């Protein structure tokens, strides 16, 4: 019995496939050309496909949202409007250096208010939401929908008439502005799910991103999602995630084993084995591989060939593509990937401190400053126009480390008062008589006085002659 008879093969004229070209043919079939279907550019998709459906985007937004919840709101009484103007100017830019300078004049501009109904409202904006949930949701809506819509509910009678008692964070992706007539730009707001319910304009605070969309009436008033410019990246990122998952489900590239029959054995042709014979061969091969173990040697009487079906995750460069996508998403949110995703294998300690600080100042400060300005106009002024709302950034560890170093530098410079230095350390004002005076070391002298007391080098007695 020869090898062909042993395998149950019968002679028959047959054209065998070119196994050298088989992998290319399979790859072509697996990755055939098909149109890319981009997500429709609307706020629902940005929320569902971005915030809810992409773990990279969610991780970035979740980091920023959680950071916002750690920055407490503070209420101040204005005591120096000129100093307040300088303070607001320095805080507007949002950089750490300007913020550091603003702290120097903060004590001169304000007195902190410890108890007020406004603080109670911020602690519990409404019956179903605390401040942490409120500010987290504000950030998500502003970034992904392009606007955050806040409704202030007030009483119609009593001493607090017209003063907001509750703040409700509305589902911004459903809230629409209805244009008014003549000079009334917005007549009222409505929920697209219930158009009959009208929300008066004076009850709504909308904080939105800039939008250049004039294709529909009032489109520019709706704000633009940050994902609008990255809609193709979102489609690519989600599609790559699906492809990666499918690849892992299929365990990457699969190997096809087939008998590699020499041409001299083919003779007049053969017939390929039937299904039952193939199953028997597979069972025999699997049994030998299992008995041999991971590092065992399996002998076979018939030469075997292999063909790779598909591409492995390494061949697809999935890891490299994911790393690039992460950096692109972080750039979109103005944060550092080394901070959000612990991607700092080649970073030094100083570089990481700078990355954390830049993530806070670039990715957090602008959005919380926008909320502060909006609430000052919409909430605080309706209660008392001598009060202002602010946020205490010094609570953040990234800021504290730098402020401590700044305080040391200020002390050594000897051009700042005691209270200015204490403000950097987040200590209260010192009430001593020298608290607002610049103190210097007693060992220092005026340069002119010091030079006049030096001996004359032309004096022969001094020169030793």
C-alpha cells in the first residue's frame, strides 16, 4: 500500500490550487473594498458613539469630569472693584502663571462669604442631583453636545421672587431654541420630545462652544460639539475597535494545514479526500500534537504545508494604531496622554509634573471658568450684585506643589508682604502690624552706604606702603 492508498486517495485528473498564492487570495477576500459609513453628525451620535461607546473618549471625559468635582465653588464679597478687575483679567486666560499672579491680589479684592442661600443651591442644585453630578454633566454636555443648558427655577411671590431656588441640568441634546419675531432672537426653549412644553428664555442659562453653522436658522446658537471636527476619527476609532475585537475573537491569524504532495506522486491525478477522511486526519493530527505537548516533536509520514488565513494583531499594527488614536483624542480635549492613560514609560518626574499641570490648566480651567462666568450672571447677580462666585483651584494637588515652590521663591525675593506669601500657602491673613509690609533681611545694606564705608585703595597706609 502506497501513501496515496493509505490516505484513501484515488487517481483522477485534478488541478491543484497554487498554495503560494493562497494567502494573498484569502487576505483579498477578507479585506475586500467596502465603503466607509461615517456616523451622522448629530449630538445623539456624539453622546452614544463617543461618550458612551468609545472607551478612550469616555476615559478622557471621565478624568476631566472627576477633576471638576474636586474644585469647590466659593462665594466672595467684593471690597475693591479695581483689584477685582485685575483679578478677573488674570484668571480669564486660564494659565497657571496668570492664576498664580491673581492670588496675590485676591485678598485685596474679596472677602469670603461662608454662609449664603447661593452656597446651599450649589451644594444641592435640585432634588435629584448634587453638585458633583451637576458639574460632571455640565462638562459632558458642553463637550459632546456643544452646549450645556441650565434651567433656574424661582418663585413668583415672596421676598425671593425671581431668584433661582434650584438649578436643573437639562438634556442638552433634546433642547431646542425657538426663534422669536423682530428683535426677539429666541422666543422660548422646548424639548424636542415634548414640543408643547415651553421653557421661558429668562429661566435658561446656555453655555455653549462657538459654532459657525448658519445652514439652519439659529444653528450657530446651538454650539458645536468638539467631536464634530473629529467625526471621522470617531468612526475610525470605533471601527478599529470592532476589527480588533473580531480579530481577538478569531484568535488572530488562523493556520490551514494541507498535504503537500510532491509532483512525482501525483501521477495521473488524484481525488481529494472526502469529509470523513479529513475529519479522521484532523483527529489524528490533533491527538499527536496534544500528546507531544508545547515543545514536543511530531513526526508525520506525509509532508504538510501551511497557509495563513488573515492577519495577526501584530501584522495589523493594532497596538500602534491605538496609541496614535489615543494621542489624537487627548489633543482634542487638550490633555496629556501620559496623565490620562499612564503612558509615561520614557518620561521623567519633572516632565510628568509639567504634564499634569498642563492637563489641568488647558483641559479643565477654561470650561470651569465658562461655568463661573455664566453662574455669576444668571444666579449670583439675581441674589446680590455685590457677590461673585469663584472656584478654588488651590485644592488641586497639581497646583499645590507649584504654589509651595512659588511661596518659597517669594520669601527669598523679599519684595512681597507676609500676607501675600501666606496667601500662596493658603493660610489666612496675619493681623499683625507688619502683615502688609515688605520685610527684608537685617543683614542687607544700601549699596551706596556700603561703598562709602570701604577704605580708599590709594591710601598708602592701606596699601601697605
